[in-house]
C-alpha cells in the first residue's frame, strides 16, 4: 500500500473514502479480502489521476503511424515524466521491462514484411524480451493505455524497493513500525509537490505532529548542517531533505526517546454513528423497543454512562485503547459483564 501513496495530501481524502467503502461488514477494520479489494481501487485511482500527465509525456515522443511508442523508447518516456531520476532507477526500469514484467497484454507487434496484418494476440508476444532478443526481432510498441499500465507497474516497484530501504533504515534508527507509519505519513503529507523531498518550512510542518516540542531555530540549524543546498542568486540557502535524512533528523532531535503518536482521536460523539450506538446499547439487557425510542442525545448519554466514558473522550487513551468499532464492542461487552457481576453480589 505504501507504493500507492496513501498519505499524500492530494489523495488521502479519496483513499479514506475508499477504505470506508470496502469495509463491507462495517466493523471499522479491514480484512485481507477487503484489503485486496482496496488495493485494486487505489491502483485504478492513481492511474486515473496520472492519465492527463502521462498522455502529455507520451505525445512528446515520435510515435509510429498507429500512434504507438516503440519498445526502446519506453524507459526514456518514463524518465521524461520524472519517474526515473537516477542511474540506478534507469537500470531497474530496463531490467523490469526486459526480464521481469510480462508485457504480452500491452505490447503490439510490428507489421510483417510480407504485408500481412500483425497478429496482436498476447500469446504471440514474448513473455520476456532480453537484450539479445532485441537485436534480432522487432520488440513491438505500446499505445498510451499500455504505457500507462507499464508506468504504474514500474512506479509501484520502485516505490516498493524504496519502501524496503526506508524500513531497514527505520529499524537501524530504532523506530518502531508504528512510529515509521507516523513518520512516513507526516513526510508525505507535507511534501507538497510529491517529489520525495521536504524543503524549508515543510520540514518544520512535518516535525510538528511528531515531536512534543518543536526545536528552536538554532537547534534545527545544528541538526541540519549538511542538508542545505547552495543559495541560488540572492536567495538564502534552503534546507532540503529526503525521508532518510528526515528520520535521522528526528532521531537527533528526540535523542532516542519516543515520538508523539499522531493517530486521530476516536470518540463516541465523532466516530460512532447513531445506528452503531443503538447496536452497542443492546449489549446490556435493555429492550430493543426502548432503545429505538431514544433520541440522539438520550442515546449517547445512556451509552456513555454504561461505558463509563464521556461522549467526546478520546477512547484511544483508555488503559484498553479503543480505536475501532470492533474494539469498542469488546469494551462494551466487558463493561456489561462487570455490571452483571456486581448485580449478583
């Protein structure tokens, strides 16, 4: 999921909506089948978002009479769009196309010399086209839809490779998986242009939700001595850091202590619907007709009293943290059981 940019401020609201949609049993938790469905939805969303930009990159290249891009131009087109920024990424993209990806569904074969129409059946497109094969046969071409598919797959693979590097770096710095999730979320959200870098004030903005107290200007300068790019013209030098430098910065500023957890609060008033509140109240021996007769204010007041919490209280802060409806129901069952035990005695 990391490679589908769930934390980007441009996509986070839409992805949150998709998460709610795939939660078929409405338990506020995602099962494996629901998660796989979510991946498909998010992948289609990302391809749709990039469609206009990919079309522009595609049209900048010399296309054949059928409006297709030659196989040997695909990597260059990926780079033209900014997907490939280093020699290492170029090499990975070539390897993916030449050796790993099955391109039979997107490659179009060139017309035969005898004048017959090319057979575009995927069965006739080689599964893998290594460098030697390219010297002896026409490798084919892709239309804009095929290029979009290739773009998405290369992008996801590059993001997955980087994600593994980020995970190993986080472990080396003694960040927990939960802390890494918060770090990546803050970094991606404040990376306003999605270029994988935080610049200037974006660094402070990304630090704020993770630290109990922000560093002053001198502390930040001391922690960022090697992370400033040279000033251009009369502008002052501006700090520019990637995710790896951001993690090192956080570890320096926290001096080994834990980060502030940035999960949003979970409360009865803001996160549990009227219908779910009615369902919860049925845990206690109360008639359904009586529960149905309660209005919203009466219902949440009674439920709060039975649970022993306040309507606006952040239930994540309980000794038994509650962050979903399933956990809230488990909490309600325990509270009801305790009440019954007190009644017996």
